[in-house]
């Protein structure tokens, strides 16, 4: 792209707001920034007022880069309007799941496979937040030693399910705390009212081993994303991947315990060196050190710690990684793709 682009952010939920922040913080060079949503209105983001336009196909005239942060599915913004934007000359970067596994659509994490951006036909997909931080953590290990197996357990923040989900955590926590003020912990109400449309049960003071709907082989859709998307990003369907994805009572930042086995022989020192040299990774060299979700909130990197070898299996290791799911897991990754569009 050989000009300063006109940019639009489509959708102004949690991810859309974070996209605006990332564009501003990274001083992304746009000629004009627009925001589209279902209804026209003004909104305040970090003290700045932005005018939101009601989305309409004609609004994409003159747009060069369209960052879609809206809802998924057949009535979602990308399914409804992506073709309209592309037809008018825009490159669409979509944060949703609708196009990720289509053969003709690049699925991009810039630290891992930015070269695939060159093959786009007007549409580039952002991977799932859970997948993004894992592949950033494992990219150099895959490049140097090839991965044979990955076993993932994720501990995912409520913001991954949207603003209403985080509000649900706040409301339930407040309700339980107020109802049990001054009571013994043993008497805590374990049945605070919850929104069954968001979670499978109460999220406050609880964990829920189900994210998304159940699908093939009784894995959830979130778990299968980590398999299918990782295969596509690494261009290696031979990696054996299995996941358990768990929702936890945290507002922001996903945590992952990742077990992996390499095809080529690798020592703990080899893996440590690869992580130290990994783009986008902050690596805790002390094997007893680790990041917490609160520490990762608002940060751009993937934080990796607690690296250790499996005592019983050769070239097999564990690591712990944490990343802000709204930034690197969504908004930031999309903005990084847009940055690379300007130079590739």
C-alpha cells in the first residue's frame, strides 16, 4: 500500500474500543479514521469523543483498511458487509471466526506468519485469542525443532465473551458479597443469579470448563479453534493438538498451561534460548517465575514463564503463558496486520 490509508473500525464493543486505543497508541498513519456501528452516536474513549456513523455499504467508499470488530455469524457485520467493503477497494481485517478457515483467506499472527499477508484477496482473518498467544509463544520452537504434540489448558477471562460477560462477573461478585456481608465464608451463597445465555453457570467464585458450544468428539468450539487455527498458521497439520478451555472469574488476560513435545531432540537450554529470541515474547528465564493476568493487562506482549521439562518423556516441556486477550488476542493483532499491509 503506497499511500496513507483511510481506516474504519466496524463495531465499538470491547474489541472495537481497544482497536481505537491501539491505533492511537501506536501512532498508526491514517488520513482519516471512521467508526461504524448499528446506530449513529457519539462515544467517549479515554477522554476523546468519537463520532460513530450508522453502518451502510456506501460508507465504505474511499476506505482503504476496514478493521471489523463486530459480531460473528450470518447476521454479523463481517458476513453482511465485508464483501461490500472489498468491492469498494478496502482490505478487510476481520477479528471474527467466520472466515478464518477458508482456504483463500490468510490467517495471520504477524510474529509468526506475516508473509502470508501477501496472498490476501481483500480479506485477512485474525485468529482466536486463545490461539494467538499460544502460537506466539511456540513459534520459534516450531521453527527450530518442529512440534509433534501440544496439550493446552486455557484459563480464559470473561472479557473474551464480551462486555456483558464481564459485567456478569461484576454483578454476581457484588451480589454475593452484599448478600453475605459479615457472614462466615462457609455460608456463602453458591447460587447467585447468573445469565445462562452467557455462561453455563455462575462465574463468580467459580470456573466453567466450557467455552462455546459442544462440537466434534465432544470438544467445544473454542477448543477446536486452537487445533484447526494452529494447524493453518503453522502450515503443519501433523501436529497433534488437544485442548481444554476453561472460563475463570478474571476480567482481562487469558492464561495458558501449554505442554508440548518436539520432533527434533531439544534440551531445556535449547527451548529457553528459542523463547529468549522469540518476537513478541517476554520470557522469564527463572523457571520458578511467572506472569499473572493483572500484570499482562494493557500490555502488548505474550508473557512466558515456568518453563520446565517433562521428567518422563524426551523433548517434552511445559510452559505458562499470559496475554491480554483484548489486545494481542484481538485488537492489537489486527492493527499489527494493518501495519504490515503498509510495508509488504
